[in-house]
């Protein structure tokens, strides 16, 4: 928290503005691992649609072959 206050002070934010901003902080939002979807770049939103599990199967020498991993 000291780093946040120091950075805000260094950029010219007044103590009153800091109090207002600190009062508006939500701890549930503050400690989330991911930002809200609306704040993500379009590329990151498109990555959510990517299926990491391949469903490709095949045949080799007459037997069923599944993907590795």
C-alpha cells in the first residue's frame, strides 16, 4: 500500500483524492487474479474461445491413435 500511496503522491494526486480513491476500493475486486472481461484486450477475449484440448483422433496401421499429452 505504501508503494501505491508513494506513486500517487509522486504523480501529483492530492491527499484528498487519495482518500476518495481508497474509500472506493473493493477488496473483492482488488485481490482477483484476472481483471474484469470488459478491461481485457480483444486478443485476450478471443483466447478464451480457444480450446486447449485437441479432439483429433486418427488411425495408424489399423489401430486408433489418440493425441499425446
